[in-house]
């Protein structure tokens, strides 16, 4: 199964990552995930570029584990950028990728 995951480096995403090892994994995010399995493909870039970065790759499952806290984000705008903007960008990119 070909799975793409956004947000695999956070608390919940890292727990999910352990459960899906053995599948063809693609991880997408603003930075690399050092805990990723060695055979996982990592796509690194700003969420505004995710559609073009994901283009041409077919996925069976797209999982979004993005999220933050207000304290971690530092402001309402930064919180909304992750918890809304990046989530929408991932959903649109996954839809466009099929």
C-alpha cells in the first residue's frame, strides 16, 4: 500500500508511523523526519508547494496528522497556518494527486 503522511514527526504522527512501517511510505513536511524508516520517501517543502511536490505520485491512502498548540505556535496566526492552512493544502494536494 502506498501511503503519504503529513505530520509524521509530531507526537501522534510518530505513533502512527510505527504502525504503518512495512508499507510504501512518503512523508511530507516542512522539515525532514529523523525517525523515519530508511526506505521512506521524504518530501520537504513549504505547504504552498505541496501540490507540485506530490504531483505524479499515486497514493492509496493520504493521512494528515498535522497539528499544533497555541503555545507551540506562538500566535493565533501561526496556529491557524498549521491547523488550518497546512491541513487544507495537504488535502488539496492529495486530492489533486488522485
